[in-house]
């Protein structure tokens, strides 16, 4: 396996912004039927204040176990304002495209995953991948940036005052929550060009209300975008895999029923990639 850290730099990026790539060996000597692998690009949460370990490498290792390449985006937080993070994600996709032949990445099967605030980033990219502000900044055609799908774990989506996670938007836009609130309310930005989506949330989430995922699903439905939504009755925010692998020091972070989400997501990916094996 190749592990490589790739620096990222957009206008306003923090020095630490980088992509952590976990690339499986894919020999071309006839010993494997697989010639190219899909890649899951993971955006951890952290309220745009940091990027979580629990929502990064543990997910990458899971997707590696399923035969995919994986990468974790350590995007800029705190003082870096929108749309820096979206541009960094686009740059990450562009850079992976540059390595596609060497690393045997099937760029037509690249899926962006995000949790919590990272879910906001992933969903934003799904809505914005073909917008001029991204393609012009990166100097590429939109088709080079197009994701095959978006996976969202208890995502921050809306700026509706009743359901928004205020802290995320304060970090993303500034403490005054200035700027165009509609632009970062992802359910208002969904169009028919949004890729298929997988979403999951819990009814008990007291940090990012389940209405965020429901409003996103309603927007996808409105635009005719395929989606799969799972809502679990129990479980706190920030569960990641919800298994003992990501149990917090205080014993939180494990919810057996919610741990089924990754099995459902694996099945969704198989259907998404059906007929596209290389």
C-alpha cells in the first residue's frame, strides 16, 4: 500500500491543509482481475473548527477492507472562510486525477463522504462541482471534478434558524455569520446535476437535528436526484462507525443499531458501481 500526504493550497488555505491518500497495490501482471479501484474521499467533521480523527482514518480503513482506495481530506478550519474548503476538496479531486494512472484510480467511481460539518462540505461539493467559481479557480473542466456519489453521515445542511448548527456556520462564515446564508444552505443549492446520495442520521441527535438530513432528502426528491436515507431512532451525534473501533475515552460513541449504517452504505456503493467495474 502507498500512503502519501499531498499538500493543498487555495486562496485562504491554512498551512496544514492536505490530503492523506491510502492507495492499495493493484498489480497489472494478471494476478488480479481488478485493474482499477474506486476511491472514497472522506471529509471528517469537527464543526469547521478541526477535523476529527474518528471520522477520518477509521472510515478509510473500512473502505480499504472493501477493496477501495481511500483518502482523508484535512481541510482548512477556524479562520479559513467559505469557499476555501470547497476549493480544497476540488483540488484534492484534481490531484487524485493526476495520479489516476499511476495509482490505478477509477475516477468515474470516486465518491465523496462527509460527517457532520464534513457532511456539509461533501454535500456542498456535490451541489457546486460544476460551478464556475470552482472550475475557474482550479483551471479544469467540470467533468474532471464530477463525483460519482455523495455519502452523508449526520450532515450539517441548513441555515434555517430552527435546525442549523450555528457553530459550524460561525466558523465557516465568521462569528457574525456574514455572507450569503442561502449559498451555504445546501438544500437550497441542490440541482439535477447533484450526484446520487446516501444519508443517515439519528432522531436523538441533539447537536445537528435530523431535519438537516430530511431537508436534504426533500431537496434531492424535488430535483429528481436518486437518494437513500436512513434514520435511526437512537444515537448521539458524531458516532462515526458507531462501533467499538471508535469508542471515545468516556465510553461514548458506540451504538450497535447505528453501526449497521456502514453495511447499508457498502450495499449502496455496490449498486452505484454496478456495471462500472474495470
